[in-house]
C-alpha cells in the first residue's frame, strides 16, 4: 500500500480514468463539469484531467474556468483524436498537456506523473513508498506533448 502523494481530479473520462488507479494518488472521478466545480471548491486538488467536450460544459468551458480561477493548477485536456480545432483551442488556453483517446494507458500515466513533478511511474511509486529513488536532477517537470511525439509513441507501441 502506497502513501497518497497527490489529489487528481478526473472529469468526464469514464473508464479511461481507471488507468490512474495503480498510482499512489487520491483519484476523484466526476462525470460532469458542475460536479467538478463543487469538488474544486471543497477539495485540495493537485492536477486536473478533463475531457475537452463535457456534456454540460462543451468546448473546454470547464478548463477555461479552471484556468481563469487557478492558472497555476496543472491540467490535462483530453481531446477527440484528429480534432485539430480542439487541440489548438486547448493549447491556446495554456493547459499543461493535450492528450487524446488514441494514446495508451502507460503514456497517460506518465503524463500525470510528469505534471506532479516525478519523471516516471516507477519514480512516483518509489517516492510514495518512502524511497529516494527518482528524485534529483533527472526529474522532468510539466511539459506539453506535441502531436508528432504522441503519434511516434503510438507507432512504437503497435
């Protein structure tokens, strides 16, 4: 059993959020933007993962509101694969990372770890269990993933 090292809010992700359950995080899963807003008011959240087009807050409205209220809060926008307009809008907003449903679970978990300031899932687990492994100058902090990089990783995984 790992010590919880971060609170991650996942909105509108459905079963996709299950990929994060093996991480030593407290995962709060919400279906709608309205539920997420209530959660953000009541909980200390370290990272937000949200679908760009939520049923009750389409066109990234939730992420826009979060960015306006808490601009330093790391966010991941999940966009529809191949929807360049969504990706451009999300990047223009300034989210920490833009991902799509065509990436694998390992890449998704790695993205969340990077937003939390740990370079790898293994490093995240080591920190959570009290080890010093993974901490140091090799730690990679927040970065956006370019579409070409995502496609390259997908090609390698197939």
